[in-house]
C-alpha cells in the first residue's frame, strides 16, 4: 500500500535560545575565576632562573614586590644594549631608583603589612653578580631587608 505524503515540506522546529544567556554567564564566570592577571609586562627577556634543591614557597604573594634583572628584550636592545638591566614595575630603571621603588611599594600596601614586605629578585642565571650586589646594597639602604631569590626546582 502506498502512503500518502503531504506535498508541503516540513520545516524543522526553531532552536530554542532560552538557555543561551545562562550559558554565556557560566562561561564569563568560569573565565573570571580561572584567569590570572599578569602583574607587569616584561621589558626584559624572561629570566632563566637558577635551579635549587631546597626552597620555600612564599605564603602571601600580595606582600611580594618583584625586581627583574636580565637582558633587555629584543625590541629594547638597541636602546639598552645586551647587558642585564633592572626592571622595576613597568620600566627599566637605574640602580639609584630602587629606594623610590621600595617606598612606593610600601605605600601601596596596608599599614599593618608594610613590615612584612618581601622583595623577590628574579635574576637571570647568566647575569653578573655585580649588578645583583648593587641592587642588594640599594635595598639595604631603603631598609628592605626581606629578600628572596626566585628559583626553579632541580629535578
């Protein structure tokens, strides 16, 4: 027996968009929770940190201020050369600016946490010790006596 078919073609039902806002808000919430914000843009090449067998992870990252010592990035080598330079926040600075950097970092912290401020030195493993010593002397003059060196674990 033959089946009777209608001559009209049936169109598929429209896609429901009622749950679309829920999906979008879930994605936005996920990326807000999972994304970390970069503290500063590196103007130096990413330092190859020295390897260490014994190290301690810092508890409160909000109390840590970073000083990078490495060769300038390729775009800035014409201006600064290829020797290691010091990056404080978003600028390459001279050693004499470290005291002002420490003062500004302390002022940005809550009053009860200022005494616990730690300066983390992220020094390229190929950098000469002379520049590190100069930075440490300036930190001592600025009364920033808690210093840590960033390292990578030795396998």
